[in-house]
C-alpha cells in the first residue's frame, strides 16, 4: 500500500516506520532536519528492535497525492493548516486517519477537506519521542482504536505488528483525552516521566480530581466513559514508566504545546456546560505560564 504521513514527529514516524518495515511504500512529510536525516532511512529504536528502516521523506505535502492511506499526526493547533495542505492533493477515495490528541481533530480536518478525501479518527496509545533527527525512540505500547469506517485498513496495521481495536471511537477519544489531561500537564510542569510522578505522595489524589472533572464534562456532553477509566489512567505509569508527555517534550524544545486542546478543551466545555473544572484550570494555567516564560527567555 502507498501510505503517506503528514507530521513526521514521534507518532507519525513510529506508525509510518512500522508500516514501512512491513513492506509498504511509505512517504513521510515533516521538518527539514528530519527529512535530511532520513535520506538513509528512519532509525527506529523500540522496545523489541533497533533498526534503520528505508522510507521516503520530504517537506512537500504534494508527495501524498497518490497515497491510498494518509496518517495525520500533526499537533492539534496545526489541524486546519494540515487540512488545507491535503485538500489540494488527495483523491476522494483516499482514507485519512487522524492520529492526533483531542476529540475534534477529525471533524476539523473533514471540514477543510470538504469531500476531497474520507476522514476517520483513530486513538493512539504509544509512548514515543524523537531522540534526534530521523531517530524515533519507543518506550511502550503501539496500538490504535478506530471506528468501523477504518475497518478496511485494520489488516494492514496488524500485519505490521500494530494492533487495532474497532469500536466506539468517540468514547475512546474522550478516554484518551482524560488520560492526557491527567498526565501531560504534570509531566510538563515537572519535566519528569509518568513513573516518577506516580511515586509522589498525593499524585493519585490529583489524578482522581482531574478525572472526576473530565467525567462530569463528558457526561454533560452525553459521552459515557468506561468504569475502568481511573484504573486505565493509573496503569500508564506502569506500562509507560519512562515516558515524558508530549507536552513536556514540546516545552523542552521551545515549541507550542497542545495544552489548549487537552485540559484547555475540558475547561472551555466545562464553562459552556456549567461544569466546574478548577483542577484542570490550574494545570492549564501553569503550562501556559511555562510556555510564556520559555518564549520570553
């Protein structure tokens, strides 16, 4: 299969690399430094192998024109720009999978593509980071949840050792949002991984407060979250103990974070629906303050 990846960061490189390693024709669209480094392949340092995988890489989204499957892995703040880039190049039969944090990116992409391709959301569970240009490091997991509209590509992923569960993707997106709200800001504020945070006295209580607020907002939206959510969120400290959140990685690199689409989304929807979200509000403020301080030097 001809597969394109728009957003050759940690998530895009991991899933694109796994598909390339399985023999698919993969082109990655990303920043120049990563494109230059991948002239001789993408280094994938995972929990089970360390290999350099041949891929094509470019800074030009026009290279995605003949792709049957496109994975969008840009930051949530770049969704509209990504949709505009893709709209000029994709065919109506192309399947676009949004592998992004947040709950509304697929809808935002679809609005920009306006029928020029079919867009489906997918929920990503993987702990990765870019260890250097053209070098993705994997810390754990590597599976997806997708809706029935993506069923045709499930065998493609599973043959590439990427498990895919087909189910209620809207509820799964919200569950992932809650996990991100619980861990991402705390990891960014402390610049520490999940396992380190889990050892702190009082951490469990803060996580419980964040989750309770998110549950209340989701319920007001008409979304039912799983009863196991608290245990699922807590388990990330065991399954991904060495992972620093994507928000922490963005802050460390001086880049804008997705905090407005994580805790910020919950706070905005809480305000709209009359649901108090004070703990999420504090975490949002602290990360915004760190972003501003970094920008001011």
